[in-house]
C-alpha cells in the first residue's frame, strides 16, 4: 500500500462525508423527517460513529478497487459493484 492508495482513501473518505448528507437532506429529506424527529435525543451520540464507518468504507472501497483494477471495461465495473453490494 503506497502513498497513492492512502491519498485515494482520504479522498474517498472526504467524498463520502460530503455526499451522504447531501443525499439524505436533499433527496431523501422528506422520508427521513419522521424518523429523525423520533430519534433526536440519541442522534448526537451516533454522529461520530458515521465518520468511523466512512473511514472503513473508504478503505474497503479503495482496497477492493485497487486489487481488482485490470482495465477490462464493463465486466470489471460489474464485479466491483457486486463486491460493493456485499
């Protein structure tokens, strides 16, 4: 695991941290409204857990992509999507 790998993990972590709130607020906002109003009291304790999960996700996504990248086209993308769904 070289410097390029760790830079990719960092960029993926930042993008996950930016994209998740955007998707949940702007796209799924009305669906989450009732759920969030019911669980506001415990939300502040779970906030930091999200960033730990994002870090593990960034590492996993980058690791799987870097080990499976062959430049073979659509089949590679399907395989990567399959691994991510697991």
